[in-house]
C-alpha cells in the first residue's frame, strides 16, 4: 500500500486557482476555511477531496459540503457509559496512566458538551 501524500494549504489554493474562475478564489477559500478538522493535514486533505467532487462549480462545492455534514450528523451516536469508558482505559493504557487519561477524556467531554450541535460536528 502506498503512503498517503501530504497535502498542504498551498495544494488547496493551487487546485482552487486551477478549477474555479479567478473572481471566485476568495469566496471559495472562505467557504473552505469554514471546514474544521483535528489537524491542518486532515483539513487540507478533506478540502482537496471536496474540491475534486465540485468540478470547479461553486454550487457543487456548497452541495458537497452540506451533504457531508448532513450525512455525518444523521449518523446515530452510540451511547456509552462511564463504566464502559473506564473499562476501555484499563484495557488500552497502563494502570499508572488511568487517572491522566480519564481526566483528559472528562475535559474533552465538558468542551464538546458545552458546544452547540453544529459546532461539535465540525470538529470531525
């Protein structure tokens, strides 16, 4: 299996300049900048994939982004109990890291729990 090539913001800008009319560059980039991902690499890769599907048409760009978030948001979120989380931590981490990992997950849960549904869905 070949490694996935690293994608950068420059690659995204180059594709926008190649596929969209010059007067739409700023608009397209501002639309793409609304996409949130956990890392810049993941964000650029996702943006590039959305651009490929959009074929240089801003209407398709909007439709593809909306479709992704609609389909993603429509997926049921599995309910998991604190006991299940603790079991996973015990299984996957050394015992001395239990408290640290649990604290990190608790902090993340507070952050996500305080967001509006649209904000938390944009994290992924």
